[in-house]
C-alpha cells in the first residue's frame, strides 16, 4: 500500500483486510478535482497489487460522501479547447473503469449525499452502503451539464428508462430508500455507521473465497463492459461540449452566486 | 405548431411550453388507426422543430389513455398479403421511434388504462404519470396477437424476464402500483389529474437546462437504440404473421361478439 | 411424452395440458448430476414435440426444489483435465438453453430452496412460483466455485449490479420476497402449494393463444440470446478452472466435514 498524509485530498488506509480510500476535502463536501482522480488511481493500483488487500471501501470525510466535480474549477474549463476538456474528463473515466472492473470487490459507504460525479463513483462500486437520510442525485443538469463517469450508462442499464430519465432530467435528490428498493443500494444503516458496515462487509468478503469473488466479478461485468466503455466516450464527448455552453455558464454562475439558475432566458 | 380541429382523431395544443397531443376518439377508448400514427407523426415533427415547444405530453380524451389498435380495423388485415400488413405496422413503428428517441422529453399522462399498442406508446415516453386505479396491459395475446410498437423490447430491457413474461403471456391488467414499484411509472396521482401533473412536470423541465436535457436523453437512449430498432423489426414480422392466424381470427371474433375466445379448440 | 419410472432421478408426468418434470432425489435435496441433465433434455425434447403439451412445470420431490450440483460428485472433477470438466458443464448448459429458449412456457415451482445450479435452473424459467419461506441462493462462492447454468447472465441482465453482486459474492439465502419485489418471482404461495399454483398457471396458459405465446417468448428472449450464450461459455471456462482450485478443494472438504470453510488461510 502507498501511504497517504492526513492533509492529502485522498487518504488511503488499511483496516484489516480492507483498503479504505477517503475523499478528504470536507470543507468542499469532498468535491472532485483532476488531482483526486490521479491520486485515487495511484492508490487503487497499489491496493489491487497488494495481496494483503482483499477489497476496497470508498468513503468521504466529514459525514459526506461526495458533492461531485468542483464547479469552481469546472468554470475555468469553458476557456479550454474541447479536446482539452475531454482529456480532463478522461482522468475521471480512467478511475471509473478501474473501480468498476476491479478484480477486488469495491464497497461505497455513503453518508450525507452523493451528487454528480460523486454518484457516478458510487454507482461504479459493487456494493453500496448508505446512511439513513442520505441521498443520491445526478445533479449535473442543474448546472447545465450532462452525466459523466459512467452515470448515464449505469442508469440506462440498471433501471427502467422512466426512472433513469427522472433521475437524470430533473437532477433531484431521490431518497436513498428508492435506490434500495430498486436494488442499487444494498444496506441502509443509521447515520454515521456506513463506514463501519462497509468494513464489516469487507471483513466478511475477506473471509470468503477471494479467487471465486474475482471470477464472479468478471462474469457480472463482462457482458456489459464494451457497451459501458462506449458510453463513457459518449458522455465525455457531450460533457466536453456542455462545459462550454451558455447553460453551463449560467448554471455555474448561479451556483457561485447562491441563486437559482435562470435557464429559461436562454431557451427558445 | 400545426393547428388541429376539435374533431380530429388527434389534437395538438400548446399549453405554455408544452405541446399536448391528445388521442381523440373517446367513444372507442382512443383506439389507434393508421391515420392516428400519420397524424401524430406530423404533429410531433412540428413540435420538435418549434423552439417554443420544450416538451411533449401524450394523453387521451374521455378519461382513458388508449385501448390499443382498433381490433375491428385489424380484422380486415388478415385479407392483406403479409408484406402489406407489415407496411401498416411500420407506421406505428415510425411513430414509436420518433417518440422514444425524441430530443425533447415526452411525458405520458394515463387515465383509465393503456392497453396493447397504447401500452407500447406509454412505454416509449420518458416519464409516465398515471391516475390511481388505472392499468397498463399488454393485451395482445388475448386477441391471438403479439406485441408491436416496441412493447416487447421495452419489457425485455426494463424488467426481469419473469415479470415481463407474466405481463406479455397473460395480457392481464397489472395494477399501476406494480409498474410504479418497478420504476416504469413515475407518479401516481388522483384520478382525473394525470394531465395536470404532466403539465407541471413539463413546466418544471421547461425551466431547466433544455440543451442538457436533450444531451441526457441521447445518452440514456443511445446504447440501446440499435437493439430497439432490431426488435421493432422482429415484432413487425411476427405481428404481420399473427394478424392472419386462426388464433387472431378467433380472438377478434370473440371481441366483436363480446365473449371469451375459445383458443383451446385450436390447440393440439 | 416419454414415460418415466418412479425411481428415476427425473420424473416426467402429464397433468392435463402440462408436462411436469420433477427432480427426484429427495434424500439429496434433488442435487444435480450429469445424468439429470441428460434425462431432462430427453424429456424436454419429447414435451416440446408433443402437441398435447402446452407448457412445462419444473419442480422437486420432497418439498425442496434443488440444492444444485452434487458437491460430492463435483469433488472428483478436480482430477479431470480442464477440457473434460468443461464438457460436463456443457451438459447443464445444453439443458439451460433448452429451458430458457423453449417455445412453450416453462414454470418453476419452488418449495424449500433453489441453490447454486438449482437457482440457475429456476432463473431459466419464464415464470416462478415460490412457497412462503423458500429461498434462492447463488451458493457457489461458498464452495469456492463460480456460477454456471446462466446464473451470472441472468443476474447481470435482470438486476442492478449491486443487488446481483450481493447475491453472487456472498452466496447467501435472500428471502423470496426480495426476488418477488424485483420481479424475478411471480407468485408467493403458502408452503406446499407451489406445484398446484404452477399447474393453475399452466392450465390458464393452455387455454390461451399458444401460437401467440410462442411468438411472445421468442420476442422476449431474442435480443438477449446471443449475449446469454456467450456468457454461458464464459461461465463454463471459469467454472472448469475453479473446480480444480485450492478454494474449491477447501469448500467441498468443509461441506463434507460439515464445518465452515477456512478460505482465509489460502489468501494473501
């Protein structure tokens, strides 16, 4: 395992047989930057190579999972050529592919909420434990953006179109119970105990047949892998364009000014 | 927007940012004819081209959504060559492709029931609002027919095989709550208020980021589009054959004579 | 219909329009052997060819559906070359393809439990009736094995990844209500009455339009068939390897010695 420092934006710590990766920008609700993806990829590679690591838990510091891409840093991307925007999105996609097709089980532990790319990261996990009162939202549309990180691929594959469309078109905070009923969230636990339950599941998996688990994950992911990767490319293309749109400029400005976006002035 | 007359079999009316298409044969529970498909396609093209239209609502006159293909007109098709039957089914499929892959959100507002091709039209919508006590049924099998309009593609994609098979093999009226639990129906509302709720959702979407919504719809529909269109062709082929079968003759005769069909005499 | 003898490991009996295939090794909870697959294939071929058979019910003797592959006979496979192990798995896969793509509806009637390959057989049915208190478990991982018989294909297609992963990675006994909520189980009935309810559904289907039913099944199965068969091959490959693994040796030894397997000694 690669060691991490307490001030890093991602922490990697070993808890028994489980590698815990903690998104660690609690003052920003663990908003994601390109540096986050690069660092997580490095820790994940180390965890996957380490025979002492049976599985991986993904969580966030400060009782919140992840608010998604940092809108303030996204704002600056409008000035970049589309291809450079796409190259930055690819860093997220490299991470999502590693998580989703990991040969070791990945467990997301959600406190508070998982929004935007934070939701896409959670969807890439094999198991999701979520705290009572937490939410998952595909909030992209509220900032004039489109899902990336495989979020649209996951919704289109896992859920009937109407539920997927509601989640993605409105970007609202669906109660976690709706995701549990659908089979996307495995456990709802008391607030504050998501990480503990995730570690218990990790311990239970670690005591099981690990080679079987790796083969099972390859069987469950295999048939869909090619389609998933194609969809990541479609997301990248549309998100790179959206980042330069008038809608995104308005959505991000409204976020900064803490007001509701006035998209309808742009329509028609 | 193209204007419509109050006696047309389809009405197109603008309500704020939303184009409302109303199936308008209330004495026949809005049964579908080839002319319905052609007229709806024309209105849809106009609505998609009109920048003043943010989204589309699909509903039925007389507190009923749609009873499906008009069995009395289907009866005459047995006399046609199979290729001509298929050409008529293609008119429905042209409409379904326009609805399902529309760049503007489509909302179905169901009062009463959606049966046969009426169910397939509802499934092609991005969001479904349904009144308490309404139902969705794939009633084709009761007339010795097979699903068309993408109904089988939708069921096979959205639901586990056993639930899809129950719906399609028995053709019964599943309570709308079952579809809501599965994620196919987004809202169940008091009887008589489905259109109003659909218009509220339309208003909410219209105030959102419309370019994002179009991109999101293309992402959600994209991976499945080719397979969906292949399935429409398979439905067309099997439905064109079924329309000339002894089972369909018995099923349609029983419908006209208001008696239960006696399929078992045809078996073995 | 081919006649069967009361001592055969599979019984084939006609009940009205329905052919009932009964797994008949009640002292072994109807554990499956290669001979079971060969015999079932023979009975199925006869039932599919017989115009007097409208549909097929699959059940188990002794108030239990099926405990899966006979672990004691699987133990001897480690000594075989991988290609010979794969050839034996192919016998199961021949049966699953016949069941899943049968032109006549197949109904599974579950009492007690369906585990391992028993669960995969149930998933291959078009409709599932299950008794209160029964369970479905993909128990393979507990013996250091991986799903075969299409179990992983079914889970990956029918359910969101997180629910599928929980079922396959832990191998636990999910309550039957969870499968009913997801749409995998059609009816939960009082203990002891699963077969009777399955026969009632068979009778109802037999009175319906059988040609329509065959066409509907081909539409529901068609789009997924190629991917399903590819997945069977992937399962066969990984299961053939797993049968010779240290994990399987430990898992099967533990089963024989009625103790918990100690997989963690093998890890790291």
